[in-house]
């Protein structure tokens, strides 16, 4: 009985850490796709960039962990805003096929640049000494960095929810998601809103990439390998939603960890089956609009 309980606690704890990384990276994609109707498959490239900036600043220049995360968020947000105005905006009226081909091209370009600059080997993530080792919870010990990641992620999630639900910017964003034409008719500058939201979503992806570099290794194939996970969170949770991707990330993170822990020979087979069944039942996702 104790062994079973220990296994369940391990699955829950490890799965929760994985889920929080998935949510931070994916929630920006949910907002940008819900607001702009743009199929941005290159979203994972911004998370990869954030991971590279964070790890490089820490390993090469001995920049403190927190400062490296802030630098990654700002750098990727600025670059993404420039890309949105110069490249993405040109394809807002294009078809989904053109958007998919464009963003897939960005993925391969980003991967090639990363390989050229950093090489093909994953960069090691070295958490600060304070966050290394094990944390004693009384009934068992857990990795200190995983515990830190879960706590910080919940703070970020709460901040994001308050920012979307309790601020003027959030009200404008929700209005544009619900009815873009009506939002423009009442004077909301949707072009500026698009740029700010895109930069915020990309910055969150960078933050998730940096925070989760100890879980999802940062290497040139990052944007391709984990793309399916980010898309699963968005599709199951529903476009334009804050709570939907959170529920989806929790389900995917814990479910994927449980399957790989209990039935490793099947990998994530049951997770994909569950996702297919859920989307057949609710094609718009758990909290999306049909």
C-alpha cells in the first residue's frame, strides 16, 4: 500500500511540474490563435529561444537565474513584436494553409539558427544552489526545483488570470476575442492589441522555456518535438481561453506522466486516444465555443 501511495505521489508531483511548463508555454498560443485566428505553429520556437537565452546567460555569463528569466522574457517579447508587425501581420487575411507553411518554415529556420549558434547537443540547465537537491515535505522528499517550478507557475497563472479578467487591457482583449469587428467599431485599436498580445504570449512562451529547461531539454529540435504537446493543450482547452488550457495542461501533464510511469511500453498511447475521443465529443475543446 505504501509503495502504491508513493508511486501516486511521484506521478502527481512530476506530472504537475510538467503540466505547469506546458501551460505557461501554451496559454499564449491559445490567446493569439483565439484573438487573431492565426495558426502559429512556430510558437514553440519562442519557447526554445527563451530557453537558450536563459541557459546561455546563466552558464556563460553567470547571470542570476531570476534576471536571466526576465531578460529572456523581454528579449523574446521584443523580437516577436517586430516579427508580428513585419511578417505575421501580412498573413492575417491569408488562408490556413499559407499560415501553416509560413510558420513551419519559421520553425526550421529557428532550428537551423540554434544548431549553428549552439550546436546539436542539448544545453544543460543548472538551477541555483538553493533550488538544487531535495526538499523535505515531512512525509517524503521531492526535487526542490520541481517544487519551485510549481509554486512559481501558480503565481504566474494567478497573475495572468487577474490581468485578463480584472484589467482594462483584459476587457479589451476579451471583447476582441468575442467579436473583433464590434471591438473595432467601439474604438479598440485591434492592431496594437494584436501586437501587444502576441508579444505577451511569446514572452510567456520564453519564460516557460527558461523555467522548464530542466524538464524539456533545450536543443535545436525543441520546437518540433514538443509542438504536438502545445497544440494538444490548446485544442483540448479551447481557443481564447485562460482556464481551458490550464485544465488541459493538468490532464495532459499528469496523464502523460502516469502512462509513461505505469505502462512505459505504450508511452503516451492512451493520452492520444483520450484526446481524440474528447475532441470527437467536443470539437471546440473543453471551454471553446462550438
